[in-house]
């Protein structure tokens, strides 16, 4: 009788812990980057450590993407900037009519622009952002929490002419392009251990993979069995919060503040973190990793929180190669995003966009 009484209590306690963890993670992603600690009367510098600021964009830039030779820069509201001339000039688009909306993911798919938000669903535009359609399902069709609104869209991935979206708290969605609707794609993905918290998703060429859950779990999709298959990260109770793909190899930055690498779609992992800069242990801001034309880049907030390290390494470098070669610390800048376009690096920061030629 004792076991029969205590078992429900244990299960209930576990559920409360899981829900609590999920709620904590959602807050920092939805809130976006923290502001740089500085006086509001002090203008941002026009240049810093060889980087030049684009004066045309005086806004916090939280996300950078490039599709079809057009750069997309998202602010921490509903403003999306676009440039088709390598950042010389910028057009301004308003996504929807919700001013406190935050853009969290961008994708161009079959000549249509898709924008994921923090808690207002997915917007799409077929006319370059002049008008928008908004999908905000409210149907409780797949779990008790059950819909797009209220869950940050963390990434988009394209595979075999199908578009997928990952969410923080509600798993993965698949687009019905003809109907412009999204439906759950969570076959075998366990909701009870927070694996519906998907931090990022990538098409590896072989399959879809997702960094999901906070218990050291990782998933690849088995299209033959039609389900998500679970594997494990090197350490329990960690998760990947940033990931990139370099010629078939996955690189992930975990909550250990370390880089791990996989060449088999996340089935096995190896640490590859030599000389990675340390960050604040208490920092809620994840490190970033990005693959450029010839190099991989890592962004790390400095230990005092007053600058950002940019580290780089040649693509396809052997495991154990140092990340410190050519590293630089940009004091006073909170860097949120990095992309490379036509031999130029673009940084999205809390003080606008900075650029640097890498020819």
C-alpha cells in the first residue's frame, strides 16, 4: 500500500519540475537579447576594432539571414529590414500590426517569406512583405498545451520541398503549403520530459535533426519508421542551444558552454572545444555558432558581460583544433547574430549592424 500512495506523489513532483524547467527556458528565448549596459545618451561607436557600423540601421538587431542574395535583419519588435545590395541600402518591413512582436526565425521557401515570432505564431508573405497572412492555430490537437500561439518559433528547416518549423514548447510543425496551415509533426516525441522544447532544427541532408529537451536528449527523424528517434548527448541534464552544419558534421554548443561534434546525424558526439572562450556561468544568453564560406564562427559573451568574443576556425578542421586563432573581443557590443555575404561579415548587435571585409 505504501508504494501505491507514494508513486502518484512522485509522478506529480516530476511533472511540476518538468513544467518549471520548460517555463524558465521559454522566458529567455521569448524576451530576446538583453540590452548592453550603457548610458542611453551615449551613441554607439561608428567603428570598433576594424568593424564599421552601418549608420542607416539604428536598431537592435537580433537575427540575420540571407536568402537569394537578400539579407534579412530582424529587430526585437515587428520590424524586418532587407538589403539586396550587400547592406548599402535597406528597406523596412512591418510584420503584422503587433508592435511588441519579436521575430525569432526567418525563411524564404518557394518564393514566399515566412517569419516565426516569439508567441504570435507564423506570418507569411507572398509579395515581399507588403502584406502578411498569420497562422495562429488554437486547436488542441496534439498535447494539453496544444497550439502555436504562446510558443516561440525557434527555427525553420526545408527538406524534400517541405517546410518544417520548430517551437519552444510545442514540438515540430509541418506546413501544408496548399492550405497555408501548419500541423504537428511530433511522432514519438515525448512531451512529458520537455522534448517538445525544440531549441533548433537542421536538415543534415540525410534527415531532420532537432536539439530538444533538457535531459541530454537529441533526436533524428526516421522517415522509414515515421518517428523521431532519440539519442543522447555526452552529458545528462544538458541541451544544445545553438547548432550548425559543416559538410555533414553537426556542431552544437551545449549548456556546458562546450562545443560537441557529430558526423552521424547526432547518434554519437565528441567534444571539440579547444580554447573556447569562457562566458558568464550565470548567463542566460546562449553562445552562437555559424558556418561561413571558409570558417566556422563562435560568439561568446565575455565573462564580465561587457563585450563579445568572436572566435573562428577553418571549416573541416580536425577535432581538437584551437578556436582561438584570430579571435577578437569587441568591447561594449552585445552581438546577437553573425552572417557572411560576399566576403563581408555582418554582425547583428544591440547597437545596429557592424560589417568587416574578409577578402
